[in-house]
C-alpha cells in the first residue's frame, strides 16, 4: 500500500474514533449509532449491542442529565488492508449525573475510569466512512 495512502487511511480511522466519542459526549446519539456497522458489536457495560438499532436503543436509556467527557489517548491504528483496521487506545472518562437541562459547566470530580479499548474497523464501500465492527474495553482504573 502506498505510504501516503496508508497514512490517510490511518488518520481517517483515528478521526472516526474521535468523532464517535465527540458525538457520545454531545449526546448526538444518531451519529453514535451510525458509526457502528450493520453487523457491528459494541461491548458496553456487560452487554453486546449489535448493530446501529441496539446502540440507538441503549443511548435512548441514558439519563437526560448525564454529562460525559471521553478523552482518547495513546491511539494506535494498524491497517490490515485497504478496507480493515484495528485500533488500540485508552479512554479517560469523566461523568456527572445532574438535572436534565442544567446549564454548563457540570461540576468536575474524580475520573470515572481509565479503560483500555480495542476496535476493529472496516471502510464502508458506499460511503468511504470507517465503521466500528467491534469495540470492546476493560477498565484499567476505576471505582
């Protein structure tokens, strides 16, 4: 694979991961669900969410006053070929459960967790977007 093209694909994967967490923290759950491939699985809080519909349903259950910040660090993408990749990274998560519609800023407390995440991604042939085929994480630090 051409080195410049490989770098562009790696960056596109990184951006897909960052867009996912930016959408999650902005409560843009339609974008979160759309980031998962139709056959994708997000292992989240002990459940396997399969496909965009299950992700959307899980997001609809989030408390209305929940504010989160997912800080993605140490992101390393490995291209397997032109259409598939893996990624490893850590997330530092802050969360506050307050009243729905409360004005910002939310009070800052200790981090909820630091988790090690692993993704499998594939490039959608129709759109060119990189989608989550599988996302799993495990806490390294947390309560």
